[in-house]
């Protein structure tokens, strides 16, 4: 069997959808691509990502889950490559207060979103 698949999306559950949309727009330039509202308001899903839709992140808000999400102790993370002046982008993230880990030896760093999901920031090569 010859399976041909392509990446569609990753999902993060979030506690404040507007705050998360704003963060991903400001920190990574992701734009709102699609929105799904459950008729009774039980959940709301917003896809954000690159305008060309080569990457989509599903942000899911659940009405009956107001508490912070327990993310566990694994090292799951999203990784993105940024174009432009990498050092200037890192400084911008530092000013935002969202850098949570830096590995100078490997030439990378991580930012975290309002729900503490980690995003690895890499240079385009």
C-alpha cells in the first residue's frame, strides 16, 4: 500500500480564545483562517495559521472547561521557522515576555503561549 498523506493541523485547547488568537498573530503572524461555533455554545474552534494555509493550528475553547489545562511533563511542542532577522525576532519575543527557554548551543529558543504550550523558534535555512 502506498499511502500519501499531508499535514492538516495540530490542536491546542485554550482557556481564552481571543487572548490566544491575539498571541499567535502578534508572536508568529498567524492569521484567523476559519471559525466553527457549536450551536449551543458548548465549544468554539478557530483555525489560525499561515495565509497560504500550509500550516494550520486549531485552537479549541470548551465552555465547560474554565480551568487551566494540565499539559503534563512531556516535551510536546510546536516548531516553526521564522524568516528575517532571527536576532531581532528573538528580541521582540523577549520584549513580549514569552521566551521560556533558550539553547544558545543549538541556536534555538522556545516561546510559550498564554496556556503554556511551547513553540520552538528556528531560523529558516
